[in-house]
């Protein structure tokens, strides 16, 4: 679906790179796959495959969550928001994240999550 309105989803599929070796990521991506009934997202396991379309190294992809929306590489909270915009039931949250103050708060929470992620991964293994 193509749109002429700013902030709307274009016909390009969203690419999401995730850490398929992370038990937290596996669970979250499984939920997102179920919610993505329209098949709007290409989920790429950065732990398993090199993707020539991504300008980042595998190491960089595994360090943070990344997505490619309309040719723009996004990272962290902005990448989550892009994924949410591609899933109709989550779209309102993704659109809310276009508001800079909200995205800043989300990014701060994401950065905090990254500091405790290794402990959470051990708990969920």
C-alpha cells in the first residue's frame, strides 16, 4: 500500500534484524510474527545469516535492535516503533513514537534494558 501522506506506510516491506540466539528476542519476535498477519515485515535473524542489504556488521546488528523503514536504517526505540507501525494493532504506539519527547523516553528505557539484557537472557535460557 502506497500513501502520499507523511508518516504512512509505503509499499516497501519493513526489514527487522533480530538476535535469534537471544531467548528474549525469540519470544518477542514470535509474538510479532503472529501479530503481523498482513506479512508486512521481513524478520531477519542476524545471528544466523549475513544480509547484504544491511550496511552494518553482524556485531552491530546483535548489539541493538535494527529495522529498515522506507530505506532508512533505524536503531533502538525508533526501530521498535517502526515495527509497531507495520502491525495494525500496534500502529497507534508506533505513531505515538513519532513524537520526539515520547521517542526520547522510549530510547532511555531501551538503553536501560540493554544494561540488564545479559542477566535477563541468562534467566530465560
